[in-house]
C-alpha cells in the first residue's frame, strides 16, 4: 500500500526566489498562519455574512502525487508524517455542501448549517462580552448560565474559540470561486487553526511590526491584499513552540525545485543539519 504524507506547499506562483525566502522564514520563525475571506451564504432566516479565517494548510498525498500537486500549489513543500502533524493540532477541513442552482427539498442544508454555525459563534461572543461588560442583571444572569456546575472549570472563551475553530475549518463543496485543481472538495486538506491552547499557553503569536514589514517586502502583492478593511498581513500569526517543541522540527523532508536544490539545502542545514532536502522530480524522491 502506498504511504500517505501531509504536504505544506508554497508559493502558489512559480517564483524560486520567493520560495527560498519562505523556506528560510519557516525555519527561522516557524509556521505562518495566513488569512482567507469566506462568505457564508444567506439562508431563509439570516443574511449572507463574511468571516475571516486563519489557517495553515496541509494536503494528504502519496509521494507520487506531489509533482502534479506542485503545479498548482507550489514547488516547495514541507513533508510531515500524519502522527506528527496531529500532535500539533492539525484537523481535517470540515466541508459543507452548498446549494445547487436547481436543487430541491433539503439541498441547501449544508450552507444553512454553515451560516448558523457562524451566527452561533457571533452570538456566543456577544454573550461572553455581556457577561463581563453588561449591566449587573445581565452579568448575573449570563454568568449563572456560563458557570453552571459542569462548566465551572470551562471559561466561556474556550467555547467561543471552539466555534471559531469550526468556522476556520469550514469550506464549501460548491463555491464557484474555487474550481478545477483548486476546488476545495478534492484537496484532502487538513489545517492548523489558531484556536487551541496547551497547558494554558496560547501558541499563535501576533507579528511584530518589523516582521510584518519583512513579509510585505518578500511578497507585497499577497500580504497587502485588502481583506475586510485590513490587509492580509493583519490576519497573520506565527505558530511557535508547543511544550518546547516546534512543528518545523518534525518535518520528514523538504521538497524544493531542482534548479535551487543546493540553495534550499544551505538554508535548511543551517537550522537542522540532518533533514533531507530533495526534488520531487529527482531520482531520490520516492516513498520511504
């Protein structure tokens, strides 16, 4: 049986210089979570609404599929074993079916569930806020609900971020914006989203101003792309050490295009001397 691994591929556009910069940043700073704007379709009770997801993406592939995948998702990649990736909180994307133009009966149930999930997230955020900042009566009533016996050790923000994680993981199967090779439903995609804490520590740090400028300089078109009145860079965060361990150190191999293979090896070996750097088109790239 062919082995399956998880690949974090970059950059979308074929640019070897940019790919090397991203590779260097990964080993120096850690995994970068970026933003994506999603529109949750209207239902009969709720208007359409936008959400801004944060995530780092990984695709489940057999090694013999990597070359074809690179054509659309990037010639560079980090390769992970599934067990290692799951240890750092990776979860599969949650797909909701959209409404087909000629659909009937319960055809729109997927987009209705997705939109109501987003609304539940927003409602819980308002409840959490009013339980802290509302009137005395509001605070007393809401805290009595949020602090019932079985929730005594469960802060309301954990419930809020739980729903936010599901919103970050949700994708449509029938969005006309994503077709062909980039169609969500065919990607076998897993994600790391910034909604979990380990041992009471938050591991998704915001970027410092100098880091934002550094990333913008590396790819201005992407990081200054407008999103919800902000820029893409404002939705980014770094996923750093968890329990003293960094996800980048658990990569199995690094994939790089043949023309810059030696430069990629230089970058990687200054950080992690024993990690193999191979080309997906080279003879040494095979299922281990």
